[in-house]
C-alpha cells in the first residue's frame, strides 16, 4: 500500500520526476542508511562525520556516506517516474502517493546503473 508523505502539498507546480523524488524521499533515505547506523537511530541523532585522512579516522573517506547513497537514487527515480501512467501521475500530484511497483523499479534501475559503471 503506498504511503502518503507527511505535509504533502497537492498540485505543486513541479515536474513529475521532482514530485516523485519528494514523495519517495523518506523511503529512499531509510534505504540509504548504512545497516550499522540503524541501532544508532534509536538513540537519537548521531553525527558520524570525520575528516578524511585525519589521524582519528583515516578510513572515513573510503566509506560511502548517506548523501552518496541518496545521490545514487537520483537517475533511477527519474527513469521510474517517466513510466508512471496518467492516473498514477494524478495520484502523485494530488496526494503524493506512488504505485506499489515504483520502489522495485527504482532498485532495479539503480542496480543496473551500478553494474554499468564497473
């Protein structure tokens, strides 16, 4: 069942791909979190930032950050948004809901894009 984003403003004057990004953002952010950060979320906001190459965390620059992972969803969301039918676009504009197949399509596009970059 599609979830409606909080505080959705109906009939925004934005492109379908931008509306899809805004509607999908909470779920994509959840998926972009590294698995090892999940237990920290219950403890409240935790900033795990380090200066790359510092003596305290020389490995910090080698790990992808949440923003890197979120960026990897940008093109796949645009591609999946282009496949929305007219009725699905109307539902997106009115209530911010995405169809059930949307996130599976985004993940499939993301994996294909990552394979082509290797």
